[in-house]
């Protein structure tokens, strides 16, 4: 018979998803870099809970370099090779590592097939200020 401890000692996470999002969005707004929150966090903003551990941002190709620069200034210094998909989508992944934990930031580049999704983005007022989010229809 296995004997499991009755209590679990929890240590605070070095990287908190909400805190990372707040810091990133405020830095992007300060640098005037347009973006749109997408993926699981955007679903949550629209009231659909889905477990996620990363940040997905939609960005125009012309702004991807500036967005990456802002992210690097916040510690997202590990950059993967761009991922290219058959439908024309390109994803650039940046990762932040701190205290043995990692946080992934995926930049989804707008291409002609999803211009309507970019156009559907809008601001949502949160506890920390405005947050640009892909619309519900855009997420579908």
C-alpha cells in the first residue's frame, strides 16, 4: 500500500498567467503596438472558460517585430523558429523562463485569410485598462 502525504506544500508560481498578460498588455499599449488577444484567454474574456497556459496574440506582420521587442523587454527572450501552416498562417513563439518555469507567447500573424478576424477585434475594459480582444465570431 502506498502512503501519500496528507498535505501538499504549495509554492507560489514564479510566472502567473494573469500577471504576465497584464504586464504585456500595458507595455504594448505604452509602445502603441496594436494587437488582439486570441486563444484560450480570449475565450475566457467572452465568458467561455477553457484551461490554458499560454498567451496568444494576433498581430499584423508589420507590427510583429515591435511586439517581439516589447515582449523581449519583459523577459520573453527564447525565440523558436517561425511555424508555417498550409492555410497561410504563421506563428512566432517567444518563451520566458524564470525559476524553472516557462510562459509561452504565441504571435499569430494576420494574413489575407483572417483579415476579417483582425477587423473584428475590439477593446474590452478590464481591471487594468483596455484589452484588445478578437470578437466571438472571430474566434469561431
